[in-house]
C-alpha cells in the first residue's frame, strides 16, 4: 500500500524500514506533522500514518477524504487527536497500536517519581561542578507510602505492580477495575478518597471529553499537602494553570510531567534557538520541584519495534480485506460523536 508517513523522525524511519521487509508497503516519509495545511502532501497515497501531535480534525479529514485517503494509521495508542465521528462519516478507517510497551511507559512514570524524590536532576548538575553538598537533596522512602493510580488499564496495572514491589500501599480509581490488580494487592477507591489519601498520584487514563482537566483546581485542593503528581498520559488531563497555583502555594510538593496540554508546538522538536512563547510552560520550568520530559515515556527499543510491526500489519490487514483487530472501535466512534 502507498503510505504517507508524517512527522517521521530518524527513529521512525529506521524501525518502520526494518519491519517493512516483512510487509513491503510503499512508505514515503515527511518531516512535517499532518494538519489541514500539510494535507495536500497526501495526494496519491491510500493511507496516512501519523503520531500523537498530528491534528486530524474535521477540516484535515475532509481534505484527506477529497484526496482519496481511506486509512489513518496511528503509530500510537491514544486517538484524541483524530475526530473519529467525522472520520467514520467520511468512511475513513482509523487503526492504532493499542499496546506497544506498557512497561516502558510505566517504568518512565517510576523514573519521574524517583528522579523528583531523590532530586537526581539537581544532584547530576551539582556533582559536575564539584559541589557535593547534600542540602536541598533530601528525599523520602517510597516504601510504605500510599500511591494513587488513576486508570488501571495496560500501563496503569503494570505501574501498580511495580509500586507494590516498592512496598507501597496502592490505591486505584478506574470505572472498570482490572482483576489483575487484585493480585498485586491494589485496593480500589473512589476518586475523592484516592486524592485525599495518596502521597503520590499517577495518571494512567486516556484523554476523553470526560477526563479533560480531570485534575482541576477543586481536585488539587483536596490532595494531601506536599503531594507528588505524575502525568505520563495526556497533558490535558491536568489544568496547568490550576497546577501552577498549587505549586506556588506549596500544596503540590512535586510535579513530574511527560506530557503537557499545549505540547503540540514544542515537543519532538529542537526549539532551543527560538523564543518560548508559551508563558504557562515557561512558568512551569521555573519551579525547582518540577521535572518535565518531552513525551518520551514510550521511547524504548521494544516499543519502537512493536509500533512499527503493528502499524504495518494493520495496513496489511486492511489491504487484504481482513478484519483488523486494531481498528478504533465503533464504541469509541459513538463516544466521539456525542462530543
Ligand atoms: P488502557 O486503555 O489500557 O487503560 C486506560 C484505563 O483508564 C482503562 O482501564 C479505563 O477504564 C481507565 N479510565 C477511563 N476513564 C477513566 C476515568 N475517568 N478515570 C479513571 N480511569 C479511567 O490505556 P493504556 O495503554 O494503559 O494507556 C493509558 C494512557 O497512556 C493512554 O490513553 C495514553 O494517553 C497514554 N500513553 C502515553 C504514552 C507516553 O509516551 N507518554 C505512551 C502510551 C500511552
């Protein structure tokens, strides 16, 4: 199949090319992210292959449809950047990679917790300047602390397992509890109790109309003083302005982010020569107790291999008229239509 691959980085090309020896699709790579303005580049292709920050909104979808694009292959699990209702009405099939490395993302959430707690980022810089003072580096034992996990699907459940291995009490909230978590000693609770009791709160639910700004001013206010908040899911789960207010007051003791609600203009690019125009992000960077990574939780060799294999196999299934298990289901499309 002729596929236009957008937002293609060197690592995407490497792993897709490697995997493609088994599939033989005609892959053409574009550096640009797909959006309405870029859509004309898809002329002559049957499918587009995109990632988390491509903007597949109504106008982009209509352009793609006019160009004869029948398939959108997401190289990721989340699909909040695609208007699924419009895609369905245009008969454009959307496929994704629902699971590529839950361990990779869960482990990155743990890396943020440990990095923040033991102030590894500060220690690294100090030691390089021959400053071996310990003041300002004091951490706490994770053992016996209460960890609140919001969303216990593929990633959240792995995260629960790791944290119970640290000897933590793990509280979870999910409208659909995961039976596997019981074997790790996880206790389910309502959201309010979780927020009130947890020393560390980690978000592992998807971004949907219902979870947009799930962590808002009111919910931040009922958290424990000095709480650690970790988000490796989607930026807009957190109201960033509210989080800044609670960082300033000292209510939030630590913030670890791999995602940010306005990350689309920043992440995955080197903008170090440019003026940072996002004042909210700039403010976040000033706090000594905030650790931000640029959407790299997924970024492991295992994940890139799995993403490439599943993406190309999804395209082959559709090309051969087979049922593709990774088609974004009708259930999700109905949810999107209700938006
Ligand atoms: P999943 O679908 O397996 O699990 C999500 C869980 O969230 C489900 O159990 C669901 O019931 C639960 N959920 C839904 N609404 C909820 C709510 N309102 N409150 C609490 N729980 C709710 O998804 P997953 O593979 O575990 O991925 C979770 C999220 O992680 C994805 O949606 C994606 O946004 C994010 N992600 C980030 C990266 C990264 O690199 N940072 C990589 C992969 C995935």
